[in-house]
C-alpha cells in the first residue's frame, strides 16, 4: 500500500473512528498479555530465542515507503517510536536499488549499526565469502521504474530475487525469504521465483498486510464452508490496490470447501459494461450492495453509484470448482476494501471491511512483520506463498484482459491448488496516530 497520509485519488477522505487505546494497553496486547474480552495477538511473540540476522534488499528507503514501515520496525519497534515491543529480528545489512532525495537508510545505518553494501551479494555475505544471514527481506515497492503495457509498475522483484538465489546457489545454503506484495508484475517471473524456491527448498512467503489487518466486523471465512460467490469493492490503481483487493478476496475464499483449486478464466470490463454485467447476473447485485453497506466512509457520494462513478472497472474471476468472484474498482465514490460472500447454509450474505490505519505508525504492518518473524524463526511460512502466486497471476491476466478490450481469457496456467494454513484472529486495537511530520 502507498501511504502519504492523503489517500489518492480520493482527496479529503474522513478517517474512520476507532478505539484509541492507551499505549500501555497496546503494548500489553501486542506483547501477548491478555485481558478479559481482549482479542489475542495475531501471532505469538518469539522472544525466547536469539534474534535472527536479517538482510534487507529494497528498492528505496524513504519515509513511509514499504521499506520504512516494515524494516524500520526491526530498528524502532512495532510503533516506530524506538520503544518496545519489537520483533526478535536484527537487521545486519541493507541494499537499496535507488537512493532518492529523502533516503533514510544512511542515517539509520549510522544510528543503528547495520551495514549498507553496494551489491546484493555483499549484502547477503556481509562482504565475506559465504552467506552470513539467517533470513532475507525483499521489498520491491516504491521508487522510479517504468510501467508495463498493462499498467503495472515494473518493480525489479525478480531481479533482486534472482540475485539472492544466485548467492544461495554459490554458498550451497539458503535461508527463508519474504517478498513484499506481488511476487512480480508478470506471471512468468512470478512462476520462476516460486519454482526456484521449490527447487532449492527454502521457505518463501509473500504478500501484503491486508489479510492480517483489522476487519469490521471481525469475522473469518468459515473453514470448509460451501461458498458459492464473493463480490468486493476497491479503489485507486488496479496494480497496487487491485492486488490488495484480490488478496482480501483470496484470504477469505481459499477457506471454502475443498480448499483452493485455482482460477479457470478472468475478464476485466470497464465503464457502462460493468453495470450491464450486474444487470445480466454476471455477478450478484445483492452481494455488491452488502459490500457497499460495510463502508464506513458513507459520505463519499450521494444518489446512485452508477452516476457517481464515471469509470467503474470490474474484475470477473471464474474458479475451477465453480466458485465465482467479482471486484469493482469505484474511484472517487469509494476508498475502502469490503468483501461480501455467500454460503449455501446461510440465507443472508456475510461481509466485512478490511480496515487500515491510514497514518503513521500504520499499525497493520505490525502483524505483517510478526508473520515474517514467525517464518524466520520456525522456517515455516505463516501463510501459503501459493496464495500470492495465484493473486499475482490473476491480476496479470485481468490486466491483459483489460488491454485486450475486455476479452474473457482462459487461464489454465492458474491451476494453483493449495490448502489454507492460516486462520485470521482479530488483532489488538491500533496504536494512536502520530503527527504527519514524524520522521
């Protein structure tokens, strides 16, 4: 997610209210101390083992970039304030692909004692002859890179992954790797990355914070439920934020009966064709209304949604087991992620809103970092990388459909089958927002 304290393209959004707990409450909850009626942390703290040595390979390290809101938690704690609690991970080395104005990494290196290297190989070996770290963070988000013909920013995720794998091969040893958000901007690179991790047998985890953040109401997809359809709403760009919407959808629907079996076909429609598809039953209009009803920013528009959104975009997804899903991007009329879904044993649909803290310290990145910490210590991904492989490939196929004027595309290559390995739990309440100029 891109955070600059002003959600784009929706200016002037009213932030949703939340329970502003005290810092003491937040620290106790995040540290695993439970009070009556308080939800358990998403992940248990790992503080009984020596910290794992981590190398971070990032595109840029500027204020509120993904490198900042993830890697800085290793340095400054979960609240990004220099206080406990913090992950049991020690940043020992860093590589930045670009060093723009506003870079924070050089100052942080001087303050916290980690080393910055000019190459990825040296970052992994600490300038020596062999692999010298216990885990790797790959954060290929933000920075100035070209855009593909399908509208995806061509972040060098495969390149930095490939150079990492090359060092694993040379050293004859590999360690767990986390790759932020998409695996890549295209399917071929994403599949290559996944296959390389299977070949060398190292734990690989990817994705964003969306599947582990707050939900309103706090519900999870029922494991083994006979789900039939889901409809979600999204906003902003199809590349960065459309991916988040797909992740929100996937972390719910992968729990349906039989587990995930993959995507059979996709289609991306625009403009009036979106509402024609609804009226023709291409997606469930009642589910769409249920998702819209979960919004907290209900003052975004008045009147009919068809009049408020000038250029709606619809993702239609057909799964191989007959399950179907739709995601509508409704810029200017919506600035939230909501999903509604049907189960055969329930008359009324289920629905939830994926809620993010839209100001520093962006508390939802705490739960993502805790998942990373768990993998680095246990060697077992906290959630299946196959989810990210499937969402990466689904987004790529949808954007190709859009490029081809909304053609329906069969996707036999997306027969990605897996079983869910993660059950969401309600996170602790978010810490208070901090001033925008907090560096």
